[in-house]
């Protein structure tokens, strides 16, 4: 008996459940953030007006705990996190950066929250606090909707780990797009994904940029392998075995859409067997991704070997409904100019990445963020157009 029709109906029911569960979780998250925003605004106004001091904030935390022992998340430290949350994102510098970005209306709309101002607390609020007294005696605040992209715990991480608002905005958008949880986002910040993801396209071949224009924001130019504990000198075999042993960590470093196919993956050409160090499949791009490991400095000749593997994969392994394979050369060192020369005429979708840290100049942060936001906007428009066809 063929159960395919009934299974499809079951899947539709599951889809309905998942949709509303996701909406419920999002609604709870939105309310939690709006609470933090309003509490942060209230306490911030009193601290700035010098009617409250640090001791008063401690007393507030103790009062809340005493009034409701089940109430969690209002320690003295977390109250100051809420103040920082409000002060950072109600600041004009954040508004200036945000207003220049090309983002969908869903992300630029603000949510309004109100808190009651008691008659005994007549404060002289300043306009730069982002607080506007209304005729009804309430404080009205605008919280940018982009803040709803991540949860409160992730906001606390971004506030403490990021130095610039450009970085914070990027990670909000990136975490939302990639559906990163708190731990995954924390690692993305730790490994400086903002720098290396936005620089990744500089180390991609002409063929990669033409075949996969969206890949410019999917592959990083540096992979952090701190979880391996490798010695200064190590062989390619030891590197490969370490990555296989910690494959979950490596996939998290590569991206959530990667699936591990195998290591030393054999391909047969002309009666000879060749082995690809690591082979993955990328669900988003619907293609194989071959990773070749080099514990030495990048050499242009290495690209020939990688392109040979891609040709073999495309001719003998990939299916007709799948896209051309991608090659990543992961090496210990590289000269940027040599890499660019080697890639400039390569029509195969390849890129070179390193497993060592390399910082980006601060003066290009805004430019990189603008490009990433434009990419998200184009991606959303493409998805929207497909839905209406």
C-alpha cells in the first residue's frame, strides 16, 4: 500500500504546528526584549538624572527578588545589561548607522513600549535618551525591530564582545539568517566571522563569483581550528584526522548547511585512484564541496590538483539535478597577492582559505556591512518573487 499521499498530509499538519510554534516563540522573545528595553530606559533615565545611584539599582534587584522569588533575570548585573541595551540602541550613533542600511521594512520598523511615570519621579529627560514624555504622563520609547532578530542572552554577548555597532548589526542579521543559537553565535563572534565572512569573496575565483554570486557571504577566508589543539608542526594526515574526529565543530565553523560525505574520498580517473581529503555536500547550494588540506604555504600549483578533483566530481559523481562542485584549498599560510593572481583566471568555482587569524581594517566595516545588507535585500526579493510565481 502506498502511503505517500497520507504522509504528505501529515507533513502539512506538522508544518502548521511548526509555523505557529515558531510564531509563539518569536512573540515571547519580542516581549522579553521589550521588557528589557523598557526597564533599561526607566533605570537609565534615573541614573542619568542622578536620582538613582549604583546602590539603588542593587536595592531594586533585591526588591524584585523579594516580591516575586520566581522572577528570574533581574540581578544587579542584568539590570545594568538592560541599561546598556537601551543606551546603546537608542543612541543617535546607532540610528545613524542603521538608517544608512538598505533593509526590508520588517527590520526597520520600530516597536513602541510604554511605562508609567509616577508623580513622585518628575525627571528632566533629555532628547538624546530616546525618551519622550507623553501628555498622559507615560514614557514612550522606540525599539528598532531588528533587535528582535536574536534573544536576550545573545544581545548580552554582543554588547560585551563587540566594540562597534556595525559588528552588532551584522551578527543580528547573520544569526537570524543562519538560525544560530546562543552558543553558535558566541563562537561566530569569538572567531570574528564578521571580518572573515565579509572578506571571503576576495579569495574566490572568477568562476566561483560567476557560478555562485551568493557564496561571497557564505564562505569565510579563515577557518579557526582551535578545537584541535594542533602542535606548531603537524602533518596533513594529523590535520585531516583531527578534523574528522571533530567533524561537528568543523561543520559549525564552515556553516550549518554543510553535510559531511567522507574523508579520503576516492575518485577513479583513467584507471588510477585519487583521494579527496574531505568531501561535503552543501544543502543551500546543492553541490559537493571538496576541501583540500595543506600544512604549508599556498602554491599556485595546488589549484591544478583541486580543479582536477572538481572535474572528476562533476563528471562522475554529481547528479544531473545538482550544481557544479566547489573546491576549497585550506592552507596554513598564503600570500594575498599570489592567491589573487592564481584565482583571477580560474573559471572553476574555487577559493583559498587559511586556518590562522587575519584582521580587517576598521575603515571598511561600514562598507562591508552595507554590502551584506544589500545581499540580504536581494535574497529576500528573489525569495518573494519565487513565492508569487
